[in-house]
C-alpha cells in the first residue's frame, strides 16, 4: 500500500503527513526535556551544596560550535536538494554526520574523564586530616578545604565544615572506571594508591598516597550515584546524547540511500530530509539551553 | 502570519500559500543566505554567553537571566529560520500553542514548588 501524502499536502491539514507527524513528536519531546529541566531546577534550588566547575567550559563550548555547525549543514543539505544538487546534498549531509560523531566523541571523552575521577570521604575527622596532610603536606587541611570551598562556591569560608564532610578528590592507581569501596574490598585489597588533584589554582599533581580502605567511609567515581548533581547531569546529557546518536543514524541512512531516493522520488526525498532536519534542529535547540545551564550557571 | 511573498494569494488564505513559491530557486537562494546569517548569529551568541561567564557578573539572578535570554534568542532563531516556523501552516502553530501552554504550566508549577523547600538549612547549628 502506498503511504498517502508523502509529497502533496493533505487538504485538511495543509501539510504532508510526515511533517505533521514530526511536529507532534517534537511537541512531546519538548515536554520530555521540559520535565527534566524542571527536575533540574527543583533539585538544584533545594540542595545545600551544588558543585561548580565540574565540567570543562572550553570543551562544552567546542561541542556547542560543533552542533551549531551541524544545524547549518543539515539545512544546507535540504536546500541543496531543493536546488537539484545531489552531490552538494551528499557533502553537506556527510559534514553533518561528521559533526554528530565529533560531538559524541567529545562527550564520550568527557564521560570517561568523569568515570575515572574519584571522591573519597573518610570515616572520621582525625583520619581525614591525616590523609589531607599526607596528600598536600603540612598545610594539607587548608588546601583540601580550599578545593571544597571553591567547588561549592561557598562564600562563608570561615564556617565550620567537618573535615570528614570534605572529600579528597583525585584518581586511583591504574585509572579504573566505576570502582566502588565494595568492589575494591571484595577484590581483597587493603590499600589503594590515590593521586590527589592539584591544589586550587595550580597544575602540580601531588605525589600519590597510600589510602587504607578501612579508613574510607565512602568512595565514588563521578557517576550518577555520586550525587544529585551527577545524577541529573548524566540523565539529561545522556538522553540528549541518545538523541544525537538516533538523529545521526537517520541522517546517515538518508545519505547512504540518496542515489536510490533521488531516482525514485526527489520531492519525497527532500521532504524526508526536511523532517530529519527538523529533529536535528530540535536536538540543537535542547543543547542551546543545556550548555549554559550545565556548563556555565 | 504575514509573508513577503503572499501576493499570489487571496486575502483569506494567508497560511495556505502555494507550493511553488517555496520551491523556486530564487526563494531557496534567499533562504540559504538567511541560514548562513543565522549560523553566524548562533556562533556569536555562544561566544557572548561564554564571555559573560568569564566577565563574572556579581548578581546571580542577573547572570541566570542574561544566560537564559541569550539562549532563548538563539532558540528562537533556530526554530524560526532553520525549522521554518516563521512561515508555517496554521496546523503546526496550533500544535505548538498547546505545547507552549503545557510547558509554561510545567515551569509555573516548578516555580510554585520552589517555595516548598526549607531555606537556611543548619549544619552544626550554623547556617550554610
């Protein structure tokens, strides 16, 4: 059976069917992301501590440029079809897919950096202070507090924070992903080598220290279970990333079947590309809000 | 909606413009120039947003307001030009009107619920 109204507009809606379909779908997508943005706002305003500077702004800015560029190329690919230029269409569509893969590559790199970065909380204040000194020398407690205060943008730096509230941040020996205290102890480990992050404002990594697992109260990589911040960060950015992946697959399908569709029905092909492009622009549109909210504010 | 190329239609069919207008090479060439301009505006908007972060405005409320304003302007350009919303059929506008109403209600409920949290949480008897 022929699918009706793939090229000609349906008289009552004035649209070809796919266009009506994609807009209904995008309307539901607005509510999907809207719900997550709403969750983000409520989680953030209700939390006592909200970390800052956990993601790299230059990396995020680069990815924003990549997505904007892909939005321009996808609309240019559609315009090329309208002008009857198949090879220009292919070039622009290929550029769009390269941008999509670039975006996902950078995002994977960002995720990997998070999955291998750890916070360690100690069982009591005296133990915590001992490790702060071991990591950063005599003024170790001060250096660790400074990192804590800067991460959470705490203005009242004189307020007392239990030292065992304050985490030691850094990398584990061998850079494993997703390690937990449970996994480490069940692997019959007593101690781990811990490379603490550089003190605030410097790039000098202090020497690795040995941490006894029996002194550790909690150890977590930057995964969703780490904190509310990372839970909502990964939920929203991973859902967005899946949209990028899905969009890229559809656009790649258009590129690889271009010759076939160009012979069969160039008008229908242009409409398909327009609809795919509408989805792609929506993904860009979501990122336009995500970028300032997650990276800058 | 008014169109600069609506001359071929009767007064009552503003949103029912003929298909030919949108397919003429002149029209497409004109839109291509528009797409490139909007691309430039989006790049500039991104640079502006990031620059604002490094300038560091002391008021948190102002920072959030400016960042969201720039994002909204960028989103309007994407939706209006790239997604052809500045020149669409009535049906799509009515779908989006519903969506906008629901989204505004959702954000309204969010703002309303924001007051339901205890402020000035105490840690060790002292406010954070």
